[in-house]
């Protein structure tokens, strides 16, 4: 779990996948939220949902659709994965 950056609480690891590339780039654990949101491609965040600070972080990421936000911040104990046109979350 990330104890380095208070800006991204609960971060276990993050990777950026660039279009047309067969490999990805690891995002530093002490990066800012802005660094996660900038750039091309898509970002895979692995967050510790058991960290009480993580729902607040997820709510700050305003580009999430309402369904993803609700799923990731609820206390539902059932495992689920949802796929939309441009996002996978669960």
C-alpha cells in the first residue's frame, strides 16, 4: 500500500498503457493525481479498497462515470466486474 504520497491514498501500483505500444510504463508511487490523469493511453490503478482513504480518492477522480463511482465506493461485499465502451471496473 502506498504510504509515500498522501495525494493517492491506497495506491498499490499504477501503470500507463500507450496506444500502439506492446509494453506499459509504471507510474511512480509518489506521483500526483494530475500525473495520473495527463497523457495518452489509459491508466490501470490497483487500489487497496480496504484503505479507508481510498473512497475519497476515487470520488476525486471526476472522469469516472456514476456507475463506476458507485461500485468502487460502496461497501458491497460481492465481487463484480463491469465493462463499458471505454472502461472496466469492479
